[in-house]
């Protein structure tokens, strides 16, 4: 199980840490983080396919956090904070995120991620296309493809964990590895 906060403390002084942000997320901040990440990647990664993968997965992670923050809209600012990191390791880039979620959603999210992590590439592709063909969107206007997209683009299962905070909230940690 991954613990985003602990990982952040261990990486704060590391040269492997390309990007780190902790605080509230807004639409304009998301754009700024993506611009910063794109510039940092341009300085350290020469393979354009790898850069594109890392950037696209970062977009997906940030979109998921931004769109799912509705469920904690009425909470204190403390529970609206997120943590996002991009780390360049020796064999992979890691996109690591942490955000608060409503505890009632942890079981469903855990089940969805575990189910998607178990699929072969062919099964994942078929499920993804099936979801697209269904054209069924949630009340928030999304088809629920984000997790599948991250696994498809990275080619790796997602690492994740939940840390209970109180009766209402848990801290959701997610790590996506992109081999280079």
C-alpha cells in the first residue's frame, strides 16, 4: 500500500523529484502545473513518446482529482488539499497523487482499480472500447474511463491505498509508473 505523504517527505530534497505541489486545486492551477511539468520533462527526457505518456497520464490524474473534489465540497479547506508529484527514477517515472475522498466511496474505488489492474492488455482495450461505445456518462459528464486510461497508457497496474482520516474522509494515495 502506498502512503503519499510519507513518500513526499522522503523525496523532498531528492533530485529525482521533478514536480511537487501540495494545496488546493483549481482549474487555473491545473493548467499551471501542467505547463510546469511539460517544461521540466523537456529538460530531463529526450524520448518524445515517454514525455507524451508521462504528460498525458499527469493530465488524467489531475482531471480525476479536480472532477472528484465535488464530493468534499462542503468540507473544510484541509480536506480539499491535494498532493501531486512527478518523480524520475532509474527505470520509471512515477506520478504520485494524494487527495481526500468521502469514505463511502472507498470500497467502490478499490474494487474498480483492482478489477482494472487484473485485466490483460487485450481485455482492458476491449473494456475501454465497450465503455466508449456505450456512451454512458455519469451525472458529472464523465464515462469513468480515467482509471482505465492510466493503466492503458502506463502499461502498469496502479498502486494505491486509503488511509482513514475520520468518520467521513479517507486519504487516497495513487501511484502510476511509466517505464522509460
